[in-house]
């Protein structure tokens, strides 16, 4: 029988966390049971390469050195399959160039083997934002999931290690990994770049450029000073949200997410990750398959971690898609109900001025886990790569004679302006809310939106493309209260690109004293900041959503306090209006977009994860 209850050893669980968790368990029962049955069936095949014919096995180790060949002929030696998202254009992924060699040496020292099983694509939204290539971004997640499966399909491996950091990459890797959930699995981060230009100054220069007050040279210098070396971007967008969420799901080594690349500690943690992957295989007596780590409880922990830190709204899609790959069904009601119970405990840009390095120095994940456990806000009784219990993650790594040891992390925040305790929160509620009304369902990130800006009722100004706003802004036509309605940005139209270009213009208008907001069937993600933005709206315009019937001048009511989103037009008038149309050819070709037409045709809505797999996990 599958366990359906877990009781915290640390403190009585908050009643709302327990209620939502139980609701997810009951909702997911059939899907989860089916997933577990499939994983058990795969697990019963024992060491998989033992099932390979001699010709298959010979192909699998033909390029290995003699020592590794000898080991792979024996079923008691472990073979770790590495799936890597390395490329040297992405600053966050460039450090992965050296990880496979660290893994191989560590494995060989333990009488085992590590092989690169495959590479997956890794694109950067920072490079493609506002460009046609951004329209491939969301679909790259599911492409990565399929690529991961191809890498592991050779049936050569006893454990898997995944090297990835950024936006769609970690969710894609985890979705792919869950199809091989019978394997012991570890995720290995690369760490953030050292701090560069302060976030407040960066945002100011971007806004000044949008207003025409500084030139492109000044803007490029600003961006270069911000993104200046190997490592993850230091603001708290999707990439760093990925790292925190995956660590608190128990899939990273404790305290490993935010160690800068190129350091002795970073390399030691990479070696230790290989050791841990080998240790949790059946051959070494600590068998911990991925399906025992990713459960209803760890998924709730992931959502709580996201909300407590004001993380990226992309995860209102990614966590849903990840959960579905594990047979678990979550939705935006779960996010919203948990958000009402989970306090906001961090101030990291764009929800504050500190960056991820400041968060790490203030106590980081170890203190965050401690205070969330103390508040009864996370499930402690979960399995992790370290063993039973989330309390492993209240510890931090240290080097002693070149070896990793874990010690208890700080008992108090070292900078309460960046990281606080559950009983002294920055806000009593988390950073994400559900909006609903006659426009459909959307999410809004409110952790960076001042209270006075969380209610907007103003006339609509309708756009079908984010590029249309710049000319209107520069002409002065938008110097007024309004709600920007940016439609035909959903996954079925153009792959749901992030609408980064809107941020400086809308932010500038808000600073001038105008009431402004955004309503869109597209995404804002880590760029979501001080302007209220109802995003991921569905039904999207192409699916007959009411957003496709809004006309210029219609009054739009967005209330992040009550969770309402409406167009103030009588139902009979809306029903009589023609649905707007868009030119689908605009996103049909160029920059590889023609290859993704089947994905645009198949993708489901944002609240189902904006996934092309639909019911493929059933």
C-alpha cells in the first residue's frame, strides 16, 4: 500500500498545508497509483544493463577505458548516466563543461563508472527576449524532457545525474527524469555569478533608456556590468527559483545551490554529488529511487518554498507539469490557498534590492528550511538524496581537509532585511495569487507590488504584440490611467514568449503617478515586478477567450486583494461581439519556429502546465 500520510517530526503542521496536501493526494490517487505501478515494474528489472545482449553492451562501453569496461561487465558496479545541458554561451551552464570529468574520476575511485548519456538543448531567455527565438523558449522545456529520455533509453544506467540551471531547463530535465523515476537521481547546480551592478541601479538605467534619457552605450555597459562572468544571473528569476525549489524537494545536496562556480567548494560538492548518486543505488544498500522523493508532500514543499521567497511565476506552470509527470495533479487553487497561509520571508530582486548571493550569505536555504519547519509550513517526513527527513537541509556544507562535512546552519538570519523568520514575515501571505472572473483564470505575483497598486480599474488599451507599446509610449499617448491588454501571446499562438519589453514602459508610467496594469495570455515570469500583471490568462485569445473580445476603452477591474479580474461589459454585449483574429503566419516560420508547429497545435492551457504531453502520462 502506498503511504498517504506523513506527520512532521519537527512541529505540528499548519492546518492549511495539511488540508491542501490531503486534497492533492485525494485528487491524484488514480494517476499517482498508475505512475507508481509503472515505476515499480521498471524497478523490478534490477541492474538494467544485465538485460542487454552482448552486442548491445559492447556498443555501450566501446569507447570506455579498460578499467571502466571491466567494471561495466559486472552487475555490482554502478554506472551513473549524466544528462548535461552544457553549452558555453549560457553563463549559467558554462561551468558544466568540467563536471563530467569530476564525475568520472570520482566514480572510478569508487570502483564505478560515469558516462555522459546525452546532452539537451539549453536556451537563454535573456538572449532571446523580445526576439523571434523567444517563441521556442517554453516548448524547449518539453523538448528537453524528451531529449533526457532519449539519453537514458540505452538502458545502461543504475543512477542518473542531471546538470542544469536555467528557466525551462531544470523543469524539462525533471519531467524527463520522472519517466525514469525508478532510478536513483541527483540534480547538480553550477551556482550564481558573483554580484555585479546593484539591481536597483540596473532597473533605473533600463527605465532611463526606455525614456530616451540615456543612450545604448550606457545601457550595454549596465547590462555587461550586471551579467559579467560564468554563473547564474543573480536576480531571483526562474533560474534561481529552479535551484531553490529543487534543493528543497531534496534533489540537490544541502546548501549546494548558491555556491559560486570555480571555487574549491563548488568542485568538492560536484564530486560529492557523484558519491551520493552511487550511494543511493541498490548495490550500495541505500536505494532511493526518484519516485520516492517526488511525492505529493515534496511537491507541496516546492510550492511553499516558491511562495515564501516570492519566486518566479513560471513555476505556476512548471510545477504543475512536473507534478503531472509524477502522477500528481495540482492547480492554481492549490497555489492560491497555500499562498494565503505561507508568509513572504525574503526580499530578493525583483521583490527587494538584494541578490541571490546576499540571500545565501544571510543564511540561505538552510535557515529558510529551518524557519519554515519551525512554523509547521513544510513537510519534514520526506525522502531526499540525503536520506529520510527535510531536516538534512537545515545544514550547510563545509570543507575539512578537502572533504565535505555538513554542520547545522545559522539559528537566526544574518541579515533580516533580506531573509526573515516565519513569525516576523515581510508579508503574512506569499507572492502568488489566483485571479478569476469573466475574463477567465490568471495568476498575479504581488510580492513586489505595493499595496496601493494592487487594485486597478481603468480603460483597456489593446495590443496584439508587445512591440506595439514602445511607439505609443514615446508619443505620450499612454500618459494616463489604463490597463494594457496584450493578447494572442498564449502557447497556441506563438509559444507564450515572456513579455520583457513591457516592464520598463509600464514601470515608468506607474512612477509618473498613473494607475497602470497588465492583462495578458502571455508570460512575464522573473521579470514580474512592481506593476500589477495578470498573466497566463486562459482561455487564451486563440481558444475563444474573452480577452479576444476586449475593445479599447472597456473598463478592466483587477483586484489582487479579492482575486477578481473582470471586464466591465454586460454579458449580452460580450456575447454579441466578434472574436478578434490574429495573423498566425507571423509566428509560423523563421528562427526554427516552423519546426514547432505540432507543439503549438497540441499544447494545453497554462493551468495544466502549458504542456504538449497532455494525457501522455496517464
